C-alpha cells in the first residue's frame, strides 16, 4: 500500500528539525533520522508532500514513527465515501432521537436494540427517523451489538456512534479524508462535552478532563505514545479492515482491544481533533464514579490479550534509576539523580554528534524524559497503585511526603493545562476521585483475574 501523490503531512509538534534540515528528532520513542539530500528537498518548512515513490516511503516512515501527521484539510475524500451508521442502544430513546436527528440524511442507519427494557420507545424513535431496527432478545453488550450491525453493512465504510453522541455535519466527512492513506483502518474524532444549561461540577470537570477526550493535537494512535488508545463512542472505519470485529467476550475495553489489534496487524488508527463529536457526560457523582471504575476493570482483560501494551507506566532503565533515587529521599538522592541525568545527556549527545549543538538538544530531551518519568510516577502513586500508597502512608513518613507531593504537583500541573471552568479545590477533589475510582477498577480486575499484569511497570530500552 503506497501513499498517493500529493499526500501532505505536517511534522508533529514534538518533532525537531536539526542540523540545518539534515536530520529530524522526534517520534515515540524518540529517535534521530538523517535525511538524504533528495529527502531534504521534500521538506518545505515543516511540511512534506509526496511526489514520488521515495517521498512516499519517507512520509510513510514518519507516520509510523509518530513524527508527522496528515494535513487532513488537504486530503481528498475516498472515491466511494458511502458509509453506514451503526448505533448500539439499550433504552435511552431521548438520546437516540437526538443522535439520529444529527446524522446526515444520505447515511443509512442501523439501530441495534440490545434487549431494551422498553423496546417500544426505541422502535418508535428508529421508525420516526427511517432507521433499520434490529431488536435483540438477550443483552449481549456493546461489542457484540456493534458486530451484529457490522455484519449488515454493505457500504465501504461504517460509522459506529453510541446513542449519547451528537454528530456535527462535518465530522464524518473530515474523518473520511484520512482514508486517502490506504493503511488507515480507523479514524476517530475528538470527543467533547455536550453543552448543558446548568452543568454540575462533575460535568465541568469532565468537560475539561473526560476520559474520552484525547486532546487538541492530531496523532497516530499507538501504545507508548501520548494517544495510546481511542474510544469507539464515535469512529469511522473501513469495513474490510474489521474482519474479526469487536471481541464479544469483552464488556469493557473492547474499543482499546480493537485499536491495538489493528495496530498489531500493521494498520493505522488516526486521531483527528479537527473533527468533533459531542458526548453527554454523566452529571451525577455516583454514576460518574461507577463509570470510571468500570473503565478500570478493562485493564486485566486487556493485559491478557495485549501483555506488551498494558503496563501502567513504561520506564527506561535510566528513568527508573532517576525516580528511585528521588523517592529514596536521602542526602545522596539529588546528587545521584543529577548524575543520572548528566550521564544520559552525555550518552544522547554522542548519538547526536554531527547535528550541531548536540549536547544542548540532548539536555532538552533528557529534561523532557525526566519530567515524563516524574509524571508517570505520580500516576502510579495517585491512580494505579493508590491502595499501596495508602498502606505506605500509614507505615512511612517518606511515603507520606512523596504521596503529598505527587498529589499536589499533579493537581497544579493539570489544572493549569486543562483550564477547567471549576475552582482548584473542586477540580482537585474530582481529580483524586477520578483516580481512586479507576484504580479501584484496575485492582478489582487484577484480583478477579488473579494476575498483577495490569499493575506491573515495564522497563524497556
């Protein structure tokens, strides 16, 4: 599969052009790519356009490494852009009516009623909007319900949309443009909060920090990167790429499993924030906490299916040594941590030799890595390992200090980044409740599966 002529990409915001345009540094994990004179001519500022087979190979490589992203507005629609919308639903006729009202008239719609308690209300909504209704007599869950609809699709593309989603008119056309890349199997929009006249404090937190919102920057979905998974609350996919569909044995985490299976098959999944879909966030604290815990219970089933991808944190050996030294809180901690950073900077600088000011760039890369390691350690304390943190706080003053610093630093950094329409106190409370609920779900799934795979950090080069 070759990228077509004219395919335009923009270097990712984390990718640096160094050595006068003769090399690129970036990707996940970070690496250095030296450009041949022919490849350098393809680079115009921070954009590259496919002009021939050699250019297609370079752009394809940059997409695989997460060093560039397609300029979606420049891409053409597929030759056959027909798609079918598949909606799994159980009750919720009001939300279903709102979604179907937002779907463009040219798209056929299949509604899978997953054994609603009040099926007549769902049937009435489907009939009113001209949708095909497939009623199920047994509740099979969202994965199996989507598969029922998928088997009925006769168009080249399928749109999966949950009933609590609203589709703006340009969302599907924008996502379809990503399929100009023949390797793309799925494209997902940014999931934003549905506007509410009087949002609760939980809604305001979710609008800033929803688990479904993957941020403001386009990215390739891949484990170990800033966008490591994507929700299928709303997604456009090639029908011929979904040969096995969703794993019907999973009631939660089935969307993550599908993403990772496609990636393992060599397919691409694109996240495109230029396209948005609005989601009705949970407004009541009890419902919200329960949903967060349910998300956490998907960790162990995913660990069984994708053991290489599910680690709560991933450290390089040097970053593990760096955070271990800091957590020890001894007189030697800061000097040892500093020595680790100096050693890593020197090692990276030698690899960048010949790029112009290699050690300045190496110091910047090392600082970014150290910040990421501290952030991941904070997530362990606050989210994935919080039961161990509680036990440690009872027994150790050092653990108490580390936990307090991790919690406060996390709230301070994230509150500034999220710009939530919420005061810092309630934001901080919501942040900790979010972590506690999700972490509880992870531990419940680990206990049920009798495995610590979803809780073990991974150290990799």
